[in-house]
C-alpha cells in the first residue's frame, strides 16, 4: 500500500458527537459527496460497523467495495479493503479525533487508494486529497450546519 495522504480540520463539536456522525455509515450519502450508498453488513458488540459495502462515484472512478472497520472508542476509526471492486484494489483510511479546545475537535482524515489502472503517484495523491478535503468539508458542514 502506498503512502497515505492526510488533511485535518477543526469542527465546533464534541469528539463523541463527531464520531457518532462518522459511525453512521449509512447516512454518508446525505453529506459525503461521491458516496452513493453504504450498507453495513456486520456490526460489533458496540453497535458500530465491522464490515460494510460502499458504492461511490469519484470522477473517472466509480466502484463498489467491501470494507472492514476497527474502532478505537471516540478517538479513531480505521478501515481497510476486504472486497476489492472492479477498479479499487487497495484502500486504507482513518479518521482520528483529538480535542482542540472548548467544544472543538481536530479531525484528521488519512487515505491511501490503489487502483487497477496505472496511475502516476502524484495524480493518485491529488485524487486522494480531493476525496479527503471533500469529506472533511462535508462532515464539518453537516455537524456545524
């Protein structure tokens, strides 16, 4: 898996409130551009997704993939590809939440994507950055409303 691309934003909300939005995978199409559907296929004892299938459209790349999730309370969530799609062959991501002052939380999103189509690293990282920035903006807008 290639190096990850990451970006951060500060959101005016408590860490637990932000993680509750992140954990509601099936609501992503409401606020995360490019996500067409999310179906949780297995949940853990905490009620959060262990496995899910996501369908997305991102410019020239559209696909459906299966993901496995690891939750670290309200501090972080990590996911990895367990069912490759027609285009996506590798995917690792994470949201990390850190308190950032009075009722604010810093949210960092990391992402690494591999695809079947040969792609220059710089182009791949630019695509990852676009996905990350769009997701963080959507999350912030959804929470701060």
